[in-house]
């Protein structure tokens, strides 16, 4: 009886679309990001994974991030960037929206497998080149 019940649960989990999404991210390790002294209270963590299409998934979470309009110089929004290396042009992968509790998240993907991930404060979420300094950053390296 226990064997059949265990088999039934295993089959249900294996067929569940939620399991297909949740299991890969369940075992990912969150990397702590570097933070600029310009925003010392902030913290950031990011989980990297492999998306179904071979891209790298990015799950970014930040806390205690100041309103960008209170920075010096004031800006409108935080933007997340990826760059293959320090000499390659950065690609805007999305605006990082921060709530009233100073928390923000961004989930996205990139075709890059080894890259730098960083956040800047910008005048617009549509900018194509970072103009602000790196406020939060890390590097993702695949073997």
C-alpha cells in the first residue's frame, strides 16, 4: 500500500506544470550581490538558473533600496543590465521597480551564460546605455 501511494504521488508531481517550474528554482543558491557605498543600507540577492530554451534565468531580489529620486544626482528608476564582460556593451534587461517597503524584484532571461549583472539609477527605463554608476552588481560564471 505504501509503495502504490508513493508511486501515485511521484506521478502526480512529475506531471504537474508547477513542479516543472518550481523544482529547478527550488535548488538554486542565491548569490549575495556587491553594494556600492553610495547606498550602504541596500542588499541584493540573485538566483541564476537554466531556462527551458537554454537561456540563463535571472531572479533578482533587492531590499532597502532608496527611492532613486533621493539619490545624488536624483534619477527616475533603477535599470538592470547584463554585459558579457567589462569591455562589452551592456544590455538593458529591465526596470527594477521598488515598492513602498523599498523592496524590488525582477525575473528575466538572457542568452548569455557568463556575464556581469548590475543595477544603475537612470532617467528612464528605456535607456540603451548605462549612464549611472553601478550600485549593485555580481558576476555569473558557468563552467
